C-alpha cells in the first residue's frame, strides 16, 4: 500500500519515516520531492581503461563539490553519481521508492538506472545515478528538485534487518561515502 500525503506526514511526525529537513511544500499527493546535493562523483575517463565488475575493476573517479548557487554541467551520454540533499530513512514496516520528475525526464535526465528501492530500516543520503540521455548538456544545480520518493507500508515487518553498527542501517549521517564501495583499481 502506497502512502498518501496525509500518511507520509503522519509517519514523519511519529518517526517511522525520517526526512531531514522536512518541508511540507515538497509533499505531493502521494510522494515527497527531494533535491540534489552538492557532491558529485565523476569517472576519470582518462585514467580508466575499462570496467570489469567480475574482477572487481571499477572506474577511477573523482569527487567534485559544487557550492550552492553554482552549476554542474552533465554532458550528453555522461553518467555521474550525485548525492541527495535530504537525509532519509524508514522503519522496518516501510520501504521507499525513488522516481524521477517527469519534467526533467522529458529533458533527458535520468536519476536512477536500477537503484530505486530503498529497503526497510535504511537511513542515509541517497545517491542519484544521473544520466543525460539528451544530445545537449543539462545544467544541474544544488537544491534543485530532481526526484521524488514514494513510500509503501509492508503487510508485516521485515524478518531480516538492514542494519549497520548503529542499528538503523548501513549508512547514516556520518557514513554516507557510498559512491563506490568496491576498491577502485
């Protein structure tokens, strides 16, 4: 069962859903709009000869931080990782789904390739898998609304727990460096 705006707000108030900061203006009929943060992880294409996941060879990357008010240019065909500005989480009776904004999708911006499901018990700053499918660059700015979260209530609490050392998930406000967990070679 997906949650309505009324249910999302109630869950934020009772703590079963965490959205920090929470802005009621971003609450839609059955979703919550989320914004792009200041951090991007880009592939260093000149130092990456190939990606071979089976052999744990991942792209060499570099982190770029953009100040509020500045812009990041996403070139055609380019994929970068970008951090969400809001810290989010759910208890073990809810899950979250990430969805792009249709207006930006029509401009060629994809915000996730496959990572759209956030498990029960997950608390973190999500990573967007930003892809420009257009033939011209797309300007991205910190704070712009790029996606929306949908929340669903499970029929029962999950039997397995998505836990880290803090008991609320593998990522938290201190441990959000999850752009590439595998070693970069």
